[in-house]
């Protein structure tokens, strides 16, 4: 039976492999090619070399979007993981209504990003108006912190579930042994629980880091990049370059920005995975 399965293994893999090649590999390769072209449609692309990349790097809005995205990603990633881990610790202590709390914290993750953006836009603008402050369309600082609040509200519950799964897998014998040896709760957390849940930390950091860096729909609906591109993140900047600027040259520049964006996300994710996986403890 096992030999028969191995014999027909390529046949079972073929449909998935073909779909992956057609749906990802071919468009990805074509996208890289188009980043070196000037075009309005795929059929009329003309080669222009690296000029698209030169123009992309010289675009002030692209550089501004990069720094805004970097600052947003750093703060949101830290806040999401600290809050999610803290809530997970509370909900693994056997308090009453734990399942209800888990459901409530997880529910925002089920709401679409566009809808969340418009909901929080109304809420934040109402608060700003009460304090006689400029609304989001004219307030860069409020847009920045509004995006962070929105991202935390949506992602904390999802990361909490992953941390709960990791904490529940920590052997109780280790905690009991540490308590017998005189370890206080803080020492047990730092010396035992955190090292034992580093695999969960790796997953949560990867998800929160990449999700924050790639944020688009919430940025589009909450601030739209206003005022004057000051709250525009990289994904929204690429979208605006490709779709809202007229002329064949902008399609190629937008495509070049997309390739740069891809390389940045992959590089940051690989560095994070390498840093956190080295600290994981094998159980």
C-alpha cells in the first residue's frame, strides 16, 4: 500500500503545484519584469531598465511612507504582543468566565479591516471634536495613534489565543519545582514561562510584524493617508502610485515600489525569525 502511494504521489501533488505556479509564480515573475518597464497594460510594456527604481527611491512620499510605516510597526508590534501576553497570563489562571473573555477579546479579529477603519474614524473624530482638536484628515498625530489603537484592538485577541496555547503547554511540574526552590511569580515568569513559550512568541511576532508592515485597508479607511500623505503607509502609497496617478510611467514606478516593499517585508521577517528561533527551548 505504501509503495502504491509513493508511486502516485506526483499525481496527487500536480494539481496543487500547477495552481501554485499559475496563481503565484508566474504573476510574481511577471510583476518583477514589469517593474523594469513602462506600461499601461501588460501587453504594451516597454523596457526602461532601473529608472523605475531610481524614481521610486527619489519619491519623497515613498520615503515618508517608509518611515511612518517603520515607526507604526515598531510601536504596534510591541504593544500587541505585550498586551496579548498579559491577557493570556490572566486568562490561564482559572478565573471564572475565561471562555467568555476569550471570545470577547477575539471577536474584533473577525471584523473586516475596511469596516474597522470607518468605525474607528467615527469614534476618534468624535473624541477629537470634544477636545476641540483637528479631525483625522488634518491631524497626523491622531492618525498615527488611531492606527495603532485600531491595530491593537483587532490583533490582540488573535495573538492572545496563540499565547494561551503556549502557556497551557508549559509543564506544571516545572512551575511547582521553581516555587519549591523559592522562586517568586516574576522569576517563574521570566526564567520558566517565557523561555518555554518562545515558539509562540516567534509566531506572534512574525504575524504582528508582517501584518503591521503590510497594513492597507485600515489605513485607507481610517486616514486615507491624510493630511497630505503624512499618515500614508507603504501599501497605500504603492496603491496610490499605481492607480491614482495618470500616465504609463507611474504603473512601472508603482510596480517597482511593490518589489521593494516585498523585499523589505521578507528581510525584516527573516531577521525576526532568526532572532527569536535561536531563543526557543526544545521541550
